[in-house]
């Protein structure tokens, strides 16, 4: 066999035996498949709900794509590639925290066997939010829900497309709860105890004190021009808030800000549940649990009036895996990005007897579904915009 070593001056021809050539081939092969450390971007929905994958725009910006889905049967889809030259893998886990956990375990097993280190994990997706920062009412302290919003400001209102950047998630359905009679309307406070009681429920709250990755994404969120809401989506938002102010007897035409609001781990976190719930009682219980976690993370006492519920399904599953000490020492930076695709409650109103109820007919039911779909598509765009800017910052060493 002949191997040529060419330089400007000479060309040397060496005659090697079969053994040497085989060794050289092995070395070159090893270099070609050298383990490259990478980031993970994870999403849940491959398009089952709206026909649009939550990872659609990440995928559109990936170069040198290699589909490795067959190697990860517990995930809905997996594609390796680069975003702004940064090596990463886009993982679609499937919907729900069970799917998210199983998929995440398999991803780390796959890359662990290859000697690839995962440098950080970003989970982006859609979610249902409290309509206002701190909720519209807090029935635990305002038992008759008489403290309605006065002179509401746009900055107090959650807009579809707003984004929560937070390393916090928890199981909402975790505790002993006595739910009040539904005939009492929306102004009720569920009596729940023993949330996150490990001897009964196991672990229910998940978060990390390492907010480095979250802070980087918060920086990226301030550096971009967000896509605008469609006219149809703006129309639905006007109808929602007009119905809210009318139902509560508030003289206002306040609307959320045009630019999506960005909320951090001092104000938001993901509440996971397989129940697609709506209504003030659930929203209040969510904010009550969340306030306790936010207080632990930030060392500052918070209440349900200070935070915003973000309802989704996957957080506790994948975060449980990352916090496990068997996963690269449990020290991988992670964060969840959740875009507001819809509200977790419909506009409220008073009955002739004064009971606070949900106005389920503020628009026809088919338009309610369309409102959610419009919001879903827009929330995917706003969250993705931040992630793409983050990878640009990583590529240019802007952090």
C-alpha cells in the first residue's frame, strides 16, 4: 500500500503493510466521529395539537441535520445539527411529563455511551397563563372577591406570546385537597395540604439554584425584535379583555402591551398537570404553590399576588432526570421557556345574585378553539426567537 505525504517541497512515498493501514483507518475514523459536546433543545408537541411542531422554527434554522430518531425510540423525534455554528440536538419528547422523563433518560444514555457531554438543556413550549400578574382575584385573602382591578395598566396584563424563563416546575396535582362546592362560583380557595410531602407523594417541586442559563436567555430576550401578533389574534385579545372589564364592572379599555412581556424565575414557573383545567380556583392554587418555590429559590418571601401561573405538562418529568445525581452529577444548567398560548381562565362576570362565575360564552366555542390555536402558533415564534438569539450569543461569545 502507498501513502502519500505531500508538502510544497517534496512528496514522500511510504510503503506500509496491511496492519499499519488498518491502524491509520481506525484513527481517521475515530477523528471523524469524535464526540462533540452539545446543547439540548427540547420540546413536547411534534404537531399533534395544531399541526405545527413546537420545534418548527428551531429546525428551520439548523444546519448539517442528522436525524437520529431511530436511536431514541422513547422520543418522538431527535435531530442533530448546528444553530449559528453551535452543536446542538433538537429533541421532541412527546406530550406529558412521563414522556418527557422517559425520553430524557434515553437521550443521556445515548450520548453517555458515545462520550458526549451535554452542556445545557433548554425546554421550550406553549402554556396557559394567569390573565394578570398576581391573578385577577386572590380568594384566600379576599374571600368575596370584592377587590377588583382598579385602573389596570397594560404591564399588569398577560399577553398571548409573553414568555416565562424559569428553572422551576412542580406538580399541581400533589396534595390533599378539599375542593369547595362548584355552586359557589369562582371565588373559592381550595383547602390543600401536604404539597410536596415526599413520604406520601414523592417529590413534587423541581428547581435549581443555578440560574446562569436562565440569566443568559433573559439577556437574549432583550436583544431581539419580536414578531407581531396577527390581526386575528389581536381581535381575540380585544374581545377577551373587553368581556373581562365589562363582566367585572371595571371602566377600562386596557390591553396587554404590544411587545411580549418577559417574566423570570422571580415571578413565574411551570405548573404541570394532565388535567386541562380552567378557572380561578386552580389558578389561585397554582400561584400559591409557585409563590412558595419562588421564595425558596430567591430568598425573598412571595405570595400568590406576586407571581403568575404557567400551566403545561412536561416540566417535572425532564427536570427530575436532570436533577438526578446520576446524570452528569446533577449539575447540568437547565431552564424552561414557556410562551403564553392561552389564558388559564375565561373572563369573569357576576350573576344577578352577585356570584362570580366564568363567562364561558364570551365568544362562540369554535372561536375559543381558534383563539387558542392562534396563540399557540404565536407563542412558538416568541419563545423560538429567544432561543435563536441565545445561540447567536453563544457563537459570538457575547455572554
